[in-house]
């Protein structure tokens, strides 16, 4: 009997200790607002622009237990969301974008309550197939238009100048005498018609004219010879 009573007392004390520990845990959870760990997380990667290769990665946090007065802060990369509405099914979706020059990217995530991170990690994402982007085509280089040389105007041709007449040579002994043309009187015929009557005979006038011409020729020859003599002296 004594042994049975000792065993029962020991078991009762163990149950009491367990109940006390459970009560402490419940009280501590109530003070901190409970656990904020998400039961579900899912990811999605979509192509945003096939021409540039831009894409986006999203992470959805669901089944987050949120207590009154103890908001939960969720982060994914640079995106941040705060859950403040009480409930056991809090959820939020956060996204991060990547340019066409990034084939893959890694972003960190976390779930925190009262400034304490309760769960966190990182996830690597790869650009979806078919979202590589089309390379930019360079336009063909345009050749500058060919410039034609300006048309050359032929030089104006001047008519050939007429040769100048030779300068007259000064008279001298070395120069040949220029023959003097003496007008010859018109031939007379023995059967000339009768001259018109002028009241004076015509023979003396003809004789005087011939004599004057002869004297003129002689005077010109004498003057030329005199000039040659003067130049020679």
C-alpha cells in the first residue's frame, strides 16, 4: 500500500509539472502574439516583355496567423507588406522584376513579428523560356550621296588677233626704190571724135597736164635721192 501511494503521488506531480509548462507556453505565446510562420509559400515566374526579355518573379505567402495588435511584416527582395488584420489565413503576394540582361536572379524573403524574424530564406529564379528578347537590328549604314564635280565651263576663246602691219623701214641706201606709178593717159586714136567746142583749143591743156605730171615725177625722185644722200652723210 505504501508503495502504491508513493507511485501515485509521483505521477500526479509529473502531470502537474506538465500542465504548468503548457500554461507557461500558452501565456508566452499570448504575450508575443503567437507564431507568424506561413504554412504555404508559392512562386511564379512570367515573361513581361518578349521583345526586351524583361521578366518578373512573384512569391505568395499564405496561411499566416495574425493576432490583434501584433502585425506581421513580410518581405521579398525590396518589396515589403504588413499584415495587420487579425486572422489565421493572412496572405500576401510580393513581386520582383528583372531586365532582359539577367538570365537569373536571387531574392531573399522573411516573415517577422514584433521586430523578430521568425522565418526567412532566399529563392533563386530563372528567366522563363522564350523570353530571351530579340536582338536589336542595326540599320544599314547609309552611304553619303555621290557628289558630282561641278561642271567646268570651257575658257572663252578669243578670236585670233590680226597681225600687226610691219613697221615702215626708214629710207636708206639699202632700201630699194619704190617704183612710182605714173598714170598713163588714155590712148588716143587718130580717128577720135570731135571734141566739144569749149571756145578754146584742147591741145594746149593736154600738153600742160602731161608736162606737170612729168615734172612731179622728177621732183619726187630728186627729193628721195637727196634724202638718201643726207642719211648717208
